[in-house]
């Protein structure tokens, strides 16, 4: 590869989202709902998902840490809140990566630089990307609270 072709290759960046692009977030959420129902019972699990939606609407992104805090506060149950946090942090994210994602990312690296551009909270989203193995398979990870508002910044750099 010549210096010019290397420079051209490096100038191109593939921006990839995580949720429902590289990782099956819908299946993850359904499995989490089952686990929450087992831990909390149907009524308290239902309250969790109502709080989840309230937080998502208020912040315009999924924010599990805030959801857990709000649920814990609403039920005044710090012990179960700690179990909720452990349950979410302990998810086997690698099992939700779509088939052939790692091969696809490896192929993209032969063409240019794949970079994750995702939005979400600054705790759970990086954990998901790191623990799924996806973060190590790309050339960079950019996580913004609201990525749509940062697109100009991303494209200028």
C-alpha cells in the first residue's frame, strides 16, 4: 500500500451504532424484563419499566443507572436496588452480539477505520461496548449522551 492510499484509507471512517446494529438490544431488553420480573415480581418490574420510559423521555436516551436510582428511591429499597444494579452490570453482553459482527468489523478494518458512534448514559453504554468485545474490535468508540446533537463535531474532526 502506498503512502497516498494509506492516507486515503485512513481518511474514511465507518461510523457504527451499537444497539440493534451490532448488538441485539431488543432481545437483551426482553431477557432483562424476564429477569427483572423474577427478581422484583410483576408489579415492581412494571414500575421499573415505567420509570425507564420516563427517564428515557426526559433525557432522550436509555439511562439504566438513573432508572435504577429512581426505582430505588420510589420503593425505598436500597438492597433490591443494589441487586438491580448488579443484575444489569452482570449481563453477558457478548451473547447479544449479532452473528458475524466480529468478522464484519475485521473486514471493515481492511477497508478503513470502523468507529462506534453511540449514545446513552456514560456508565452502562461503555460497559456494554467493552464487555461485549465490540470495543476492542473497532478503531475507536465515541459515546455521547445525545449523538444527534454531536454529529457536526464528529464530522468536523
